[in-house]
C-alpha cells in the first residue's frame, strides 16, 4: 500500500504526527511525506497522488477536486487528521468512490471542553479579575461573577461539538435552547433542551454559544440586526468560525457595553494587532485553541482508521457525503 502524507515538514506535523504514530503508519506500507516546509500546490498534489492508495491530509491541504484527482486512479481512502473535511473534500472525491474519514468526533470533545471553559471564563469575569488583582487591586468579585447553574444556554447550531457540550453541561442543570434547521427534535432526547427559532435563542438566552457550520448560507448569520436581538448583558461565545458573525457589528455592540463575548475565532486570523477587539475589556480573546489539546489524539485516530481499512474492518470515523455537505466550508486559497 502506498501512502501520501500531505502535511508539510515542521512543527505542526511533529505535533499531530509524532514518531510513534509515524512508525505505525510506516508498518502499513510505503509512506511518502511532503518534505517541504510548504503546502503542496494543486499541481504538486496531483502529481504526488499518482499510484497512491491512501492520502493523509491536514490543515491547509488543497481541495481534492476533479483536477487534483485526475490521475489518482488508485486512491481509495482519505484520512484527515483535522475535524471538518469540507476544505479538503469535494463532490468529485465522493463521486470516485473514495472513502473519507477524519478525527472530527475526537476533536469535537476537546472543542466542547474549550467552549465550557470559555463560558465559565466569561461568567466568572476571569480575565478582568485576574488582571486587576495582578495590578494590585482587590476587585469586587462578589458583584461581578455569575453562575452557570440553572441558566439557559442558547445554541446557534448543534453539530458534534454542540452535542458533546450538552453532555458537559448536564451537571449544571441548564436549559438549552437550540436553533438548528438540520436537526430533528429526537436528537435532543435525554436532554433538558428544545428546538426553537434563532430569534428565540438570541433573545431568551443569557449565554449563547455558536456551533453552526460555515457555509454560504451562514456567512454573517449573526449580523447587526441579529446581534441586536441578544438580551442586555448576554454572553456570546464563538469557537466555531469567525465569519459566522459580522465582526464589525459585534465590535459596535461590545463598545456600547451592551453584551460580552469570549472569542476563539475571527474573520481574519491571526487577529490583526490593531483590531479594536484587543482593546475591549468585555471581550475575552483566545487564539483559536479550543481544540488544541486534541493534537495527541488526532493521528492516533486516523491511523487506527487506516489500520481498520487495511484489515477490511468497518470504519468508526467515516464521513459520508451527506455529512460532508453540512460541514464548515472554510476554503483555502489555491
């Protein structure tokens, strides 16, 4: 079996594909690595895919579209070490009968853990209380901290991360209001949760967490008008995709001190040094790290999938076409 690993040589590959996982992979066949420090261009990727049976992809890999797949006649499996496969996948890939799998479900647990951290950070005013205490003050934390217990939490979208977050929220006895047009009510069985409209989620939830996929339809899903429907004092948490929210309109709301936000994603990443978000005390900022602790599990997950594929065993993390079509579509420039 011939395997191509598209991740460039460097720190990212060392983190997500450590030596022990590389050895596991190399026991399965002839492995070729991208030994450059850059992502393969579309032409390079097309050339490298000739004769390859399994392609291991990662963040930044070019979309495996009809042109890139032109000579990939032997390709049978794409194993993605990230979560969403919307960037690397294509209808052409599925049309060719290639099986696609990823570490999406594994990463989702860690992202959900990050979101829970962000919610508690915002409610407890962790960033400001820490900064003021370090500066020699003794702030009034009694009147500036809130609890998550028995609160209403709004979900803009559900997805795998949202489902995992519902599990993590269970000990807090929260009531969840969920907006997701692709989810049936039965998906919420066993939770104190109900499906409702986006307007209801925004207007009735003191905590709102975004979990929608980024598609052409959801770009700026939370525009100025919808952000204006958030209740006064609401906490908005976004660890999904920055372009789900009109960032300029969000800055306006934050500058008016009407709402608070904890953000892990932005319209432009890295966040520009002169972004007004950096100056706002009611915005807690993280550098897109909600899923970072999953890094040690990503390659382990997809290599286990490759091993099952080789042994003709059922895969546990396959992404079927219909699921691919609903995943975040954050395109990489070619």
